[in-house]
């Protein structure tokens, strides 16, 4: 009973910014309507309700978390696959420089590197969300490509945090 499109399932437009309060209300209404406890006297209806509850929960989990929703919509639009995508060579060079700095740093420099990472991560997430909102307004391919680019960069930047954390733990 897998649904193909979580947005359509909840009757939401396919966009990055959604009203999470409305999403929650729709989720609760559907959860109540399809709750398996209402169908205990009919085995077939009970099993269907269990399956529907799983679909409802998966759709809600996907759409209620901003980062997951972004990745889901990118996949839905055919912009993201398991391989990820190509990143700007300048960005990759910057990430290589970060990795070198991390592994060449003295232990007392880790806090500074983490502060720098946090600032970069915050700026990148702001750019990502701005690109998402622009796509929601204009819905064109160029904007969607920007969202994908910022999303992939944010995922890659997460590797830098993991490297900093690993070095700090050592």
C-alpha cells in the first residue's frame, strides 16, 4: 500500500516550504480515521488499516523534517539519486583544504575549526533554504538545480564535521 507521492497523499503542493501545523493536523486526522483499533472485528480491514497507518507514518516522517523533505522532493523531481551528483570543483578544493587543515591541526585548534565549520554550515543552510523558497515561488529548473547544489554541499560539509569530531576524539 506504498504511496508514490507523500505530497499528493496529504494533498499538499510539491514544495519545500509547507505549513507544518497543517501537516500535523492532517496527519492526526488520517491517523485517527485509519487507526487499526477501529477495525478489530474485521481481520481484512484491520490489516488494511495497519498498512495504511504505515503509509501515513512514513509520509508524515518524510514531510515533517525539513532536510528529509528537501531530499525527498529532489528525488521526486529526478534531481537526486543514490550517487548524489556532481559538485563544483572549487567547492571540492575548499573541502580538501579543510581536510588538510583538520589533520595538520594541533589539538588546541579544534575549537576554532569547529567554530569555522559551524559558521560555514549555517551560511550554507541559509543559502539552501533561500534557494528552496525561490523554487517554491518560481518552480523552474534553474532554481531546482540550485537547491540540489546547496543540498549536496551541505551533505558533503557534514563529512567535515565528522572529520573534526573524529580528530577531536583522538
